[in-house]
């Protein structure tokens, strides 16, 4: 899951380098939206916490019109319950804002250590943990290197990438170590950890090293608070040391704790029912993703889930700190399809895959069970029309293997040329549609809430809209829901920047649909389609 590295790393590195019904369908025409004035200034906190639910026409913020859908289309209506499988790092199912929305397996008796429903998983009350007690993992290309030089182009590419990433990680370690040493030296000199910019300015010393640290910390604290600095540098350190200790380490074996053969898709008796994982903090990513879909609406806690009124989250832990195994993803998708999920969210991905056919077969199996599968596009600013990201429904420009998969890019709350998130992958044929993915406020472990960003957040926003459609219009198939979401989105044609090079493209040329997911429009279209 390294491709979904936290967005804070950009900031930390910068610091280092600095030293429904019969209603008439009324949508806003694209030509009118494109001529709207761009919202300037800081977005109010109350709006930022739920910007993905706002309406572009009304609020000049490119949200998904979720609030508009609830107030104008869903008020007084009752939907059916939809199970959403969340394949991720683990979910804090004990979170105050998620408890009401956690799936309970009706055929399983909790704690009796029996496979009551004969599905192959003992006591799978809320889902399944395909990682067992494992937490950290290698990158996929590191696992390829560990198998030995087979002379293939893939091996040589993996070797070159490993050398490049190791050099960058070691450079990052030097940076973070220097910054943290400076922070400690300043704190020791001032005899307090929570010092201010003014405190640093007042330091008088002839110690040249301390003077260097003083200059560095003055630069840093002129841009951010000490509290925010401590948070970002701590997370930056965790990332860098995680790369060196686990992700890129040729000596590390993260699979040993699981006990299976990850290269045998028929070796299925592994894992456990602890869907949180060995430590709650490791479930941060999955808990946030689940919250975007299902955190309780209008309870004055945290944010609001897109589909919390009628959704149940099936927790499927299959994404470690590092790259996921194709086997775990394939079996998690099959588990969800077999146990009643109608939407599956996958906020993960990688650029090497040793068994992509296992995941494709699982996606096809999900299609046979009428399940919509939604994947995040990835966070490396790549054009996916020229580079493969795994998993997806089409590789190397080939036709899509099924009609039940959506690939989601991320947008920011800033309508205008910077609307496509700088980290988001894109692609005229490989990314289907965009959804809000920057500064998304949702649940994190131990009853906390946090802003996170990534296509990892855009994907569950889209999954929440899909769940809404399937809740209120259960007769529609997965393929129909996909078509509705693609066809009903907010169409924009203005110029935006994408990729690391900040290439300028028409927004409609950065994805297949050229649109942003829109819940209001989708529900209107769903009602029309359901009547046919």
C-alpha cells in the first residue's frame, strides 16, 4: 500500500529541504458551471469538514451534492440495507461513530470457535483478517528481487527501482535525523519541548551547531506550529524508517507471522477474525475509509458518512503496511461477494503484480454475484494510460475484463485549475471518474477523527454514493449503477493541471467520463432507469 503514502509527507519533506421521486431532473449545465466564479479565501472549518457533501452550483465547492440529495430526494424515503465490503488495513469496529454501521454475520455465532455457516472462516462475525498477526510487509518488487535473478525485464526493472528508492530513503533518513536532532538540541537548550518561534529567536549562543539548528527551526516555525511540526516530523520518521526496516528491506519477512503460502491461491486456511488487527493504530487507514462511507450522520460527532443510514460495513483486513498480496485481495473480494456485499471498496494498489489473474478472476466472480467493485486510482501523479496500476479492470490498454469496476481519481475542494489533486493518478481511458479526496474528515481509531487525503479517500466517497443508489434502487444491477455514476456526474471542461510536471489538460480529458461523482444527479438518473 506504499503508493497511498500519506499526503503529509510532502509537507514534511518541504520542511526538511527548507533546512429521487417523480421530481424533474434539473442539473447544472456544464457551460454554466465552467463560468462560475472561483471561490477564493479560506474555506470555513464547518464547510471543510464536510466539503465532499456540498454542491458546486450552490457552494462553489466541487462536492458530490450529498446534502442536496438527502434534503431534496431522500427525505421521508426508506432504503434497504446495503453491505459494503471494505478491503483495507483493518477497521476499528469499536469506534463510537462506526459501531451502528458494522456488519454482523447473521449465520455465525460469536465466540464458539466454530464455522457455523460453513464458509471456511471460524467466528467471522464482522468479516475476516487475511493478514493474521502480520502488520508490515515488503513492496511487491522487493519480493520479486528476493526470488532471485531470473533474467527477466521485470527483475531488472525491480532492481533499478529498489536501488533508487533505497537511495531516496537513506537521504530521507539523513534529513529526518538532522531535523529531529535539531529539535532535540533546541528543546534541551530551552528546557522545554513545546517551544515557540519567539523562544527560538531569543536564543543567544556561540555554538555554531546550535546556531544552525536555530536557523532551521526558525524557518520551520515561521511556516507551521510546533504542534503541527511534531506531528508531521513524527509521521515522516515513521514513513522513512518503515521503508528501511520493512518495505525495502531484503532481509525482512512479513509473511512469516501469517503462516500460509502466499503463492498458492488454494491455501485458504489462514488469518483470523480480528478485523481491527494486532494494534488499533494500524487500522487508521481502514477506519477512515469506513467512516467516509458509514460514520453516523447528524450526530454532532466527527463527519457524516455518505450512506450511513442504510449501510453495513464488512471489514476485510488484507492491506498491510507495505504492498498487499494478490492472493489476499482476491480472497477478500470473493469473501465479500459470497457473504452479501453489493459494493466493495479497495483503497490500495501497487505497480508490480505477480498474480494479477487471481484478482481479475475474483473481480469476474464479483460481477457474477452482481457486486460493484470500486478501486482508488493511486497517489503518484501518474498517467495510468501509460503505466499499469494493480488492481484494475484493464492492463496495457486492453478491453475491460468486466463491467462492474470503477477507478476513482481525487479532486480537491478548490474549484479551478488546481481541482485535480496534485497526487492523484489520472488517465483518459484508465480512470473512470473523480471524487473528493483531499482534506477529508472522518473516523480514526480510538474514537478520534482526522483529515486525511488521497485517492484512498476519493474511492469510499464514490462507494458511498454507489451504496445510496443500491439502497434506494435495489433492482438496478452493478453494471447499471456504474453507468449511472459515470453518466450523471458533474461535467467540467475547464483546464486543470495534472501530474508531477503540472501538465495542463481539459478536465474532461483526465478521465473516461470527464466528471465528478454527483449523488443528487445519480439518484435522479437511478429513479428514471429503475422505472424502465
